């Protein structure tokens, strides 16, 4: 029988390959070592291949697309309901084929090398920002053990530390002062690493035409623009702007039954990093409303007066997401009016 779809369950060294016919029946389902996968798939030219969007899927997707295969990357949470029986590689590969057959399934395309480079910078930056935050919190906790409590904010702590280390009247012991000095040096190194990544992201933003266009939007800087292009591409995998904002979890939860509609807080689905950047951009707009006279800012101002700042921030982030999708999908420039 003819193979109409192939599902790959990816792993480091051994990959499960499942081929199904037009009726959805598995014709073969076997393990293949990594270096023999392309040899096997060459026997089925131009057959669509489905995979979970996981580590290594972008590499395999690009490689298979170059060989003429249509590639479909599925969200792992949408594959899990189709796993029948015990969880193993055979059942996982067949479940990928089952999920890929569904008419309403959403697929994404493998990232290009340029998108992968941008996402790499963002992931490194996010990790180092998190390390710096943990370091600052630990330093505050240690100082509290010696009766030293400082005002909030990392800049206040950074400015106060040299004076605290030189002040002989506090209870800091020589050992504690040495430990604090080591932590301040680690903090300095993290700041320098984050600055280098910020410069790299800004350079990638200038070099990428789509990213440069997005920075014309109020509340969208180089970090947000590059993150959007890296994770979203041209936005063609989404049906419309509403679908994109819903995918980022910026729409209300719904728990309706019997014709009674109940809406709650936002769903927080999808990419939390992009959602966080959009929320931060929305707050930057709200903080500078008094100085802004453009149409978008006036709309946000009316929303703040009507619904409050917290809800207005989420609604503004939703609006930013929709504007970004339209600009990426239609390849247009931002029109402030």
C-alpha cells in the first residue's frame, strides 16, 4: 500500500518511524538509528512528515524540507490524547500520525537558521537575567541575617553595597564581607554578559527588515521585535490576528454551559516569554500616557479610565499582538494614524 503520511518520534540516537496509508492504518512502525533515517525516508519522496515540536525538530524539519518533504510540527500537548495503551515509542509515533490527520490541527513550520540564531540570544539572555535576579534575592536574604535591610530595586542595592562593605559599625564579619564581594563580582559579570547579548539582539534587529519594521510600534523595542520574528516567523501558521493573540494566552478563560457564558482571567496559554514581553510593552505605554498624543495611546488612556490599569495592560498587550501579526503576515509598515 502507498504511504501517505510518516510520523517521527524524535530522540537522540534512535528515532521511531511510523508510516500510515490513506486509511490511517500503520504499514510499518520501527526504530531507526539516527544516521539511517534519511536513507529510509528517501524511499518515500515528497511524503508529508509529522513530528512533535521539541528539541531537534527544527533541524530535522529544515533537513527534510530541503529533500522535498512537507513538514508538520505539532504541539506535544495535542498529540498526547491520541496515545493508546501504554506510553512507548511505537504508540507515540502512531499517535503523531493520528493527530496530524485531524482537520483542525494547527501546525508550525521549522525555524530558519536566522530565527534559531535570534532565539538562541533570547534564551541565553533570559537565563542570565534569571540568574541575576536569584543572586540579588540571595544577597538581600544574607544581608537580612546581619540586620541589614535595604530599599527595593537592584540599583539601590548596587549603590549601597560599597558603603556597607566599608562600614565597620555594622555586624558584617570579615567572612561575610568577602562573600558579599564575591557576589558583587558575579553580579558585575552577569551585567556585562547581559549587555553583550542586548547589543547582539539590537544588531540582529537592525539587520532584519521585519524586526526593524516592528520597532515602529509604540511599546515594541528590539527585544520584543526579534523575539516575535524568532518564534513566530511570518505568522502564516495562524488564521488571523485573533487566533495569534489567543495562542499567546491573552484572551479570557471561558467556562460556559447551558447557554450561560462565564469569562474569567486570561488563559496564559502558549509562549509565556512573548506574553511577558508584550505585557511589559503595554506597561511602558501606560506609564507615558501623559506625554503621548498618538491615536493608539489615546485609545489606551480611555481604556485605563474605563477599566483600570491592570486590565488595560492586558488589553493593550492583546492589541499589540494583533498589530504585530498583521505587520508580519502582510509585510506592512506601521501606520500610526
